[in-house]
């Protein structure tokens, strides 16, 4: 172990199933190594408000089955100001925090980068259902969220079939289309709308629906990513153009909640333990990742400079095999 005596841990940005597993792993790995842990409530907001709690092995007992985060999370505009990270770094110092573990997405990591610029030793754990962090092939919560969406689409298909309807289903993902793409491959659909493919031709979509109807298909599914949005208006336009009863369903925050999948529990736990090991081993300012089949880490500046795009082959096969 290094000279790390006390670490802080916070969750920031949107909650993601599996965050609690990461918290448990951080706390119990640290305690096993003789390191004290302070939980910071409500993310960067709680940090600026000096809202800390002492954590031990008992406080994280039986939390891995719960969605959300026991540390809560909140957006914090004050932290985005020039003064925010300066004040936060001082508060961490006053509380004796030798290293900070931030569980969150890209925006949370930008905050962590700002803290690193103030001399705070920060380790980031990717926690976002969007799967949109460039340095990693896995983010905590994506597996659970996409399985929730897949199950919901299966249910909507049943009623869509019964009413011979066209259903537009909007899934989450902010400006990323990974949930939508995975759902299209897993569920099948007449079409997919994702922000990464900006040149969307609505007329092509309408013609595809009509073509499938002429072939004998009696119901239709369109999967729309949140970053494209406007599902309700799109449903009205499709109904007007095709004469087919068309409904829009926005799945929304149902995808964030619920018990985490086994994968999210295990991978999040591994990342949480890894974060403590990095701090204890003397590493500074790293982002943990799952890349090419193994857990690894990158310098925070390098990680945030990485870009992520939709896999071209997956998008191609979605068009070839996902028609149902």
C-alpha cells in the first residue's frame, strides 16, 4: 500500500444500474487494505456543500441488487464555474482525502479532469447507460438498460401485433445510439434512427413500412434513439403517410432503474476494486476501462481525448438481419 490513508467516492451525472456494486467494491477493498473511505453525497453538488459520510463494510451490505446509487447524484452548475474545482479541491484537502474515485460518465470525467488540474488525485470509473465513453468497451449500467429496453420492446410488439399497428419506441442514450442499435439487432425492427447516422431519410422509412405491409406484415416496429427524438411527431407523420395506426412509446427512465444484471454487478465490482488498487499503488489521474477483453486504465487526458463511433459492421448487419 502507498501513503493513501483516506479516499473519497462519489457518483455523478445520470444514475446507472451497477453503481452500488462499484461503491461496495471501493469500500470493502479499501477497508481490507487499511484505508478509510468517505462517501460524498449528491456528486459534485455534495462535494461543494461538504456533504460527507463515513463508510464501512456494513453500510454497503446487500446493496448490489439495488439500482440507482446509495450516494445519490445531482447536476451541479456551480462546479462548472472556474471557482468550482478550486473550492472542491480545498474541501477535499480539509477532509483529509488523499484520492477521489468518481463514478460517472463523460461529464463527470470532465469534472474529474478539472480536479486533477487542482492537484487532486482522481480515478474515474465509467458509469453510464449510454456506452458513449471512448476509452472503454463497457460502461456500468448499459447491460441492464439495454436488457430492460429489449424486454419492453418485446411487450410492445405483442400489442402492436394485436392491433396491426406501427409502433415507434424511443430508447435512451442521449447523443449515442448504442441502446437503439442493440435493441434493433436483438428485437428486430423495420427501421432504426440514431444520431450517429445523421442523413436519415424519412421517406425511405415510410416506403419500407409500406413495402413490408404489402409483403403481408401486419405490424411494424421503429426504434428511435433519444438523441434523434421527436417520436410523437414522427408517429403522426408516418400515420398520415401510410394510413397505418401509429403510436409512439417513450421508454424513458424505466431503463435506468431496476436490479442490475449479473454482468453489471461483476464488472462494476471489478472496476471498483481496481480503482482502489490503482490509488494504493501510487497511480494518479486515471480512467478505468474494459478494452479488448480486459480491464485496464488510461491517463485521464488520454481517455477524454478518445472518440467513439458506432461499429460499422454491427450497423451493417442490423440492416441485413434485423427485419422481422
